[in-house]
C-alpha cells in the first residue's frame, strides 16, 4: 500500500510543479492539495507503536493542506496560509519534543537562529505590516527544526533522522518562498519551493513508524 501511495505522491507533486511552471492553472488547483492529502494518507497508514506521534503528524499535515489551499487561491490569502503553516509547525514541534536536549544541542539552535536571522534581515525592508507575523512564524519553524534535530541526535526513536531531514527541507522551502515573495523573484522559484516542500512533508510522513518499511529496505 505504501509504495503505490508514494508513487502517487511523486506523480501528483510533479504535476503540481508543472502547473506552477507552465500551466494550466487547473493542474495546480487539483494537484497541489491532492499531493499533500496523499502524504497525509501515507502518514496515517503507519502501523507503529506510537499512535500519538502518528496523530500529531497527521494533524500537522491537515493544517498544511489548509495552508496549501489558502496560498493557491486567486485572492491573496497569505496571512491565512501563514497561520495554517504556523499551526502545522507547532503541532510538528509537539510531536518531536519527546527527547531532552543534550549539551551539543545549543550549537544546533545557534546555527539555526543565525540562518533565520540572516533571512529575516534580507526580507525586513519588504515585510511591512507582516513583520510581526513573520517573526512569529520564523520562531515556530526554527523551534520545530531544532526539536527534530534534538530528537535525531539522541537517536532514541525510529524515523528521527527522516523527521530531522524533513524539518530542514521545510526551513529551506519556506526561506525560498519568502525570498521569492518579499525580496526578488527566483528563477523557477515556485518549482524549487514546491519540490523542497513536498520532500519535507514526505520525509516527515515517513518518520511515522511503519511507513518507511514498505518503501525503504531495512527501515524501522
């Protein structure tokens, strides 16, 4: 079941990216939310021993699905999309926050904050009234990525490396989106944003125990 689902995610995601790049726009309206919905089903298919983790990841993906819809509407619903993804990152953070931070984790947090600070500085002049919401959002996604990194460094649970990689891809995707929207247009920016976004969500979904085993030989 998981293998065909993952293949469907790849095909739908590729069609969504093609729609963003070349049209028709109908491809985006259908395939962009469909891809996230398929990733949600992928996560829900996990049969591991931690239903709480699976439920939180599914809730995070549902919030992301709402964000996808807001961001693709003809009218500018950026704030609504931002709020939906803010909720997703908070829920993901709660899912990842199962491992106490160790001595080396402060360096990871400092590194993430430096990256975030550089991006915010580059965007600051163009943010206008969105400065407050964007700062809140940046804090949430950096916190989520850090908690995923802490969980991975502790090597305490199956799928932790996949979740950490997904969190970093999410930071990359959002940074590209923000730079493309508020700084300057990036060549093929929408393709880069969607590609890294879908990769992030798939990796996080595969971090749910029981999902990766079906598509990654030797996975827990």
